[in-house]
């Protein structure tokens, strides 16, 4: 399980999440930030500071945002 960044981050990229992540697993993509699901320790710090409520625990991602679970993972697989 990991936290997932969803569409609300697109064009927003506030970046507070990057500052608070204790394991440094949030990286910047072209349009949004992504969380590396293999490194995330589920602490929830990023979720608490996101100003646009873009971050959810994987099993709480809204149905219409489910594609972002794979998109976060793919970003790190394709690096
Ligand atoms: Fe980083 Fe914690 Fe957010 Fe995972 S839940 S991305 S470890 S701040």
C-alpha cells in the first residue's frame, strides 16, 4: 500500500508534500508530482499538507481517480 497523488495536482504542483516526506519518495513530473509506491512508508505527512487534497491512501482513492494509482507507479518504472 502507498499514498497516491491524483489529478488535483495537475497544474498546481504546490510541492509542500516534497518538503515533508521523510523518505524523499515524491518526485516532480512534467505536470504533477508522483509518489514512488515502493518507497512510501504510509506516514500520511504529505496528505496532511496538500493544499488541494490531491493525495489519498491507495485504498481511499476516489473511483474516478483510480488510473492515478498506476500512473504514480509507472512514473518510477519508466525512469
Ligand atoms: Fe512520503 Fe509519507 Fe507521503 Fe509516503 S505517505 S509519500 S512516505 S510523506
